[in-house]
C-alpha cells in the first residue's frame, strides 16, 4: 500500500525555502554554539559577593560587584564567593531552608552528644558565625572548605568539653568554653590559610541527656536556692555589720571623749587644790573660814526649809510659832 499523501500545507504567497540537509546539520550547531557563547560571555556579581575568575582552572583575577565579561564556552569560569555576608554553621541542630549548604549536618544528634572531663554525658548545641576573608585562599588552599571548617570546629569543641566538668559545661563555665574554642579555632584557621575568619562562637543550648534531665533540674534548683540564700545572707551581713561597726566606733569615741573630760577635770581639781594649799599655808585660819563659808553657800540653797538653833537654847517650841490646839470636839452626824 502506498503511503498517504498529505496536501501542501505551506502558506500561500510565501516562497518555499529548501536547504540541503548537510547545510542544516552544519548551521544549526553553529547557531546553538554562538548562542551558548553569547550567554556564557557575561556574568553579574551581587553587592555582597566577589567572583573568582579561572581560565582553564588557573586563577586569573577577582571581579568586584557588577556586570563583567569573560571568555565563553568554559574557557573562563567565575565562582561567586559571598565575602560580605556573615555565614553560620549550626551544630547539634539545623534550621530548615538554610541558604548555606554547609550550615547544618545530616546527623545533628551525633554532634550533640559529648563526654565531659569527669566522664559525664552532656548534649551541646552551638553556633559558629564566620565570614570569608580571602576568596583565593578559600577556593584553592583547602579542599571542601565548608565541611573542613565543620570538622575543625567540632574537634575543638570536643577537646574543650573533654577538659571541663559537667557542672562547668552546664552552668558556670560556658563563657570560658566559648572563649577557649574561639582562640583555638582562630589559630587553626590561620595555620591552614583557609581564608576564613571566625567571628563568634555561641553555645546555644547545653543540657544533660534526657534520662537524667529531671535529676539534674533538681540539682540545679538546689544550687540556685543555695546561691539565693548566700546572697540574702551577704545582704543581711552588709546591712548589720556596718551599722554595728559605726555604733561601736561612736561608743569608743564617746568613751575616749569622756576619759579626756575626766582627766582634764581631775587635773583642774589638782591645780585648784594646789593653789588652795599655797593660800592655806600662808593663812590657815582665814583660808579655813573662807572654805567653810563657800561650802555652806553652795550647800544651804539646796537644803530647802531649815531651822537654825543656838546650841544654848533651852526651849524649842516658843520659836516655832505653832497655832493653838484645843480639845477635840465631836462632829454632829449628818441629818437625813
């Protein structure tokens, strides 16, 4: 059976162009190659990035943000590096939809479990913030710099945690652990010339394993209550002791002043007695009479009502001027 013949579907009024098959096979790949070369001859760098230009894999130059051109068809390659962006690595947990492919691990639970120096278990989660300081060193000095940085950070953290007790890791030693980890990590990054600058390491969440979580919470609560009682006792001490010291100083000062006063009074009395003794030696009778009169002048005003009798007086009653007294009379009873 002969094949079915379809009518000519070409549009009327347009000339039919018939090209040889060999020419079509030659022209189409050339056009595709030209299009591919045009589209691969330029690239754009974002404001927070730079591009490392490589020609056949060898470093050529660094392109700043903006529109740039390069040799097409894979002769030049441009690797964009975010040098002005703060990057982050998360250990022991992971934030979903992260733009950094190295930000989280596939097995965060293995990173989280650690052993302290006193052979206790702790679950440690932390964050490392870093930036790329040298794009050339970042690309060419270390293979897979992102995973390598994760391995370095995890090894340093394991070493630091292994030198601390569980109480230091969970409570009072966190700031020191962060500082020690940053110091050792910066030294390693400088030694390996990774082109990475570590900016901050922060312990995000540190807690004991789940089976002992409740017991540890009780211990932590008891320690907090202990610290609270110590603080209250110190506050009471600071309130009472200065007051007692001030009162003691006041009384000591008063006693010293009283002692000085008594000594001065005694010395004055001695000086006055010596002066009287000199006058007494000169005229004993006159001095004796003067002393007697001065003493009586001081004593008599304090006695109040007084009666002075001559030692030769015979009768006492006529001098008293008493009212006359008669026989007692009976008082009549009250009338009703």
